[in-house]
């Protein structure tokens, strides 16, 4: 079992016609391995170090860095963690060594008995989601921008307008993850509980690719 600690909740908002303000959720997973998921912008290094210090660990104690995809607000402080193996989307590396794993064929990557990574393309074609069995025996999905925030369940325009390289795949993977998870840590909002109502809403959306979503 592992403990999931959201160090910072992500956010995103339009501030004027040509600018938005955004940062990603940053999550620590503690258990057999110490894992950090999505390392915010390049201007957040001190915030991350401070948050880890409150958990009585340092960047050198991190075994894995997972960036759910390669956008700048999700990879900004990867270089703090020089003793970790790095997984950025479908790419797995340590120093100058790259490890081949068939994420593109749908295969999951198992870190330990309570943590695994699954491919969830859509927002980008190499997005991944981290699935964690928590100490409470609940499944927590750290999804990056597969889910922008809780509000995008009822208003899909939120995740569509945030950018999606393949909306149909993203919609299907949103339903897939919701059917697995008890809780979701989205890319740009607080953690939320997955209810049957949420699953039904996503199911209706995934079955109507020519309806309200305009797909």
C-alpha cells in the first residue's frame, strides 16, 4: 500500500483575451518507492523542496519522477531529482539510458505492487496516468490533464478548450479511469471522489461522439 499526498492543487484560468494562468497539481506517493508526479513550472523549485521537507524527505529520496505528459507546467523541476528514474509520458530514462516500454501498445508499467502507470492518450498522444492503491485500499488515479478539473465532468468544453490531440481517445480514457478509480487527482484542480453519477455522465458522453461534445 502507498500514501498519496497532494503537495499542491493545480489551477487554470483565463486572465484576459491572450493569456491564461495555470500550474499543475503536484503529487507525492510514499510507500515501497517515493514517487513524485508532475513537477510544476520551472519557477516552483523552492515550493517543491519546502513541501517535501514537510514530509521529511529531500529530492534525493525520490525514486521515480512521473510526468503525465511533456508540457512545461508538468516537467519544470524534473532536474531536482537526479537519483530518480524519470518517466515523461511514454519515455522512460535515467541519465543517458532510455528504456523501451510498449506504452503505445497499451501495456502498463508496474513500479511496485501498489503503483502502476497506464497509457491514457488524448490530451497528448503520450499521456499516462498513475494508479495507486492507497493505505485505505482505495484506488487513486493521478491523471494529469486527462481530467482538467472536477468541473469538466459536466462541462466537457473545459478539457476540450485546454487542448486535446485526440478528443475521442481522451473521452474513452476518461471513462476507463473513472471505472477504475475511487479518487482522481486532476491536472488543474483539487482531488475529487469518483461517484456512480460521474461514471454515468462519462459513459453517456463516450457513447455520443456526435452529440453535445461536437466530436
